[in-house]
C-alpha cells in the first residue's frame, strides 16, 4: 500500500509541473485556473488513497490479532475438555475407587510389578488391590482402603491365599528348608498379624531325614514349639485352607486395565 501511495504522489507531482509549464506558455486565464484545479483534484486523490491504505492496514493488523487469539485459545480449550473427560471418564466413582486409581497412577511402581489384581478379603463392597512383583524378592503387596485412606502391607515373596468374605489372608512361603504361615486380618484399618507359624530344619546345611525319607523339621506356632501334628491343628483352627483361594499369576492386569476394572467394579 505504501508503493501505491508513492505512485500517486509522483504522478501528482508530474501533472502539477506539466500544468505549471503549460501555464507559462499559454494565456493568462489558463495560468489562473489550471493550477488550482489540478492541485485540488490531486490532493483529493491523495487523501482518498491514504485513507484506503490506512483502513486496509488496520484490517490486516486486526485480522492477524484475531487469528493469533484463535490459534492460542482453541487448542487449550480442547485440551482442557479432554483432560476433564479423562479424569472423570463419565463415571461417578466411589471414594475407594478414586483412591485406588490415584494410587496406581501416582504411587505404584509399575516397572517393578508383574501386574495387578483384586481380591475380596471381607464381605463389604470394597475389595483389596494386589501388586504382584516381578520376582520373589519384590513379593506381593496388599493395597487396601480404610478410614478414608489407602494403606499397604508388604508380604514375603509371591505366594499367599485368602478366604473370601472372612477377612483372613495367609502368606505361606519359604526357602531352603525354612518356611512360615503368617495369618493376617484387617483390624481397625490395619493389616494385623493374628497368628504366625514357622517350621524348618534346625541346620539347613545338614538336613536330617526320618525312616520314611521325610525331612526332620522343628515346628513353632505363636512362639510355642510343638510337633508337626500339633502345628497343623493350630494352623487349621485359625485358617481353614480347604476354603482358601489365591490369585492367578497368569491373568494379571496392567495399570490401565486395572483402573478400568476398578471403575466398573460396582456395575455388576
């Protein structure tokens, strides 16, 4: 637009000079009349051109500003809507469901887990979340919701069983002729050890065997030494293994899958 403006000014100057030159060689009436007419006409054209240039420049600036604002605002608005949808997923979650989902996303070390599953120790509507470690050293961890908060209890190694609806879990494991049966129950919001049994060889570097070829172990239940038969009676009186179940190591969930299972848990 500046080039256009300069063009009109140059043309105007040429015409003005031509008019003045003509007046010098013409009659007196042309000398009095032509310069003023030409000047007025050219001034009007210059003003009109300048006004058009200013209007177009203003529109370009305004258009760029509007385009810039649209570019900045629209993606942000879409992102905010997406985040809100992802956070709620259209479901009204119970407090424990949201707490478990938050734990999985923010606190669980997914790289150290083989996967996740749910168990039902008690007969209420809140299950327990299980982290199953990638190896025996990592072990399993029970995540449970009590008193409005998420709690965790670390178990030894990978094997445990539980009796559904009876609030009983037994961590039965061992290694190199040293074994244990640790029975837990959630009491007042805490995973509490209610009974403990240990058995194994007195010297696992020199295990002795009976006449039938069975290893000779020492047994202890709740700190009291006893025979194998007495140990089993005490154990079974607290924890009925015939009604116990365990998790399926081959059917564990990833973090995203576990969150989806948790969100749909109350839907039947």
